[in-house]
C-alpha cells in the first residue's frame, strides 16, 4: 500500500514540475445554448465559423464560412428539429478572369410536428453555389 501511495505522490510531483507556468485556452469551437421554462424547451448548438485566404504571385482568394447549426424545440403545442450545414461567402482574383464573388448557401433540413393542430411539416432545402464575375450586371 505504501508503494502505491508513494508512486502516486511522486507521479503528481513530476506532473507539477513539468507543467507549464501559464496555460492558454483556445477560442471555443462552438457553443451550446439550452433553456427550459415550464413545458417549453429549446436547445441550439452552433459550430465554429472560420475564414481562410491565400495569395500567390498575382492571384488570391478569401473565403468566410458560417457555422453549422442544430436546433431542437418542444412546447405543449409543437416540437421540431432543424439542422443547417455551412455556408460561405468569398472572392477570388486572377489576371485571366479578374475578380469573382463566390457564395454558397447552407443546406437546411428539419421538421415541425404539432399534435395540437394535427400536422407534420418536413422540409429540406438544398445547398446552392453561385460564382459571379465582378463586372457582371444582373438583368
């Protein structure tokens, strides 16, 4: 028994000696928001948004991606769930094609069920991608 206690104390001492003097936390990778008040409940989960860019010679691009999301809710009258994928917006430039704007809408899928009103509404909206040259005028 003394060997186990001595090993545990020595192991803890080694960890304390090798531990860094200060710790740095990373920015959260998403968030969860949940609330319940009586028979009403709502939970929303967000992922992280991010941006990326690259330049090389005389071309470059930039892209911002929105966070994915999941939501569920319950009340005495209805309940439902919803999921949403990432969307993005950005631009790219090269000397041959010039400036181009790029947009990708998020895909959404979910349902709303109401036994009180007697219906089930399911939906699925696909993701769409658009690339628009900077000099293009929408008719």
